[in-house]
C-alpha cells in the first residue's frame, strides 16, 4: 500500500455479511490483543515514542488509542442492542490521543485493558442472534445510521489498520 496512513487500505463497508463472515470478523476482534502485543514486543521507550509516520501518532499513542476507541465501540454495540436506534456520543479521538496518559503512560496498561475488553466484547458478539445484527445506531458526526454488520466490519478493520501502522514502522526502521 503506497499511502502510509492506510497500510491495509481504507475501510470499505461490506454490502452484506454471512454468519461465517461475522465469525471471521469477531475472531479478528478476539485476536487483536495478541496481535497488538506481538507488534509492540521488545520495543524500547524511544521506539514507543516514535511516530508511525510524519505528523502521526507515536506507537504509544496508537496503543492507547485502541482501547479508547474500542471501549466506545463496545458500549455503542450494547446501546444498539438495548435501545431503539440510539444516537451515540462521538468522542474527539485526536484530543484523547494528546492527553497526558496517552502520551506517557506505560503501554502495559492499555495492553491489559485490551485483553479484558476484547474477551468480553467477543463473548458478547458471539452471543448475538441473526436478528440482533439488524440493530442500528445513529452516528451524529457521520450523519448516518449504522447497522451492526457494518460496525463489526469497521472495528475488525480498525484493529488490523493500527497494528499495521506499528508493524510497518518496525519494518521500515529495521526494528526486529
């Protein structure tokens, strides 16, 4: 991929998903914490504070961003299942990434949070019935109603996207 911002390409919502497609995407969500741990294994503090691209977040910020984003996603899924097309609350992800904890905290905090969050999220997702996947929420920033199939695909992509930021940086820098 030539655009370093999108190492696995830009997200494209699927037109539809089969139950097998959903299981694969849920497996992506379940496996993300291990893939993220592997991507950052052995990095020193200076490497963690290296931006994955010019003007981009540091590896540390990316690691902290993932649970920030995915906690919001988990809550949004639960809202969609318990309310009638709720309007979700967006958050300013770029500003969250600039908060002191995102810039300086040890990544082990977010790695541990990812383990628990993704285990719970995957358990929840695997419990959904076919009709649950038709549930929706309204995203005011996007001005769109999102169905759970598209949201599942988006967060599967989101995790792989950010892990690729880290692994591609490692490759470019020769960090084994």
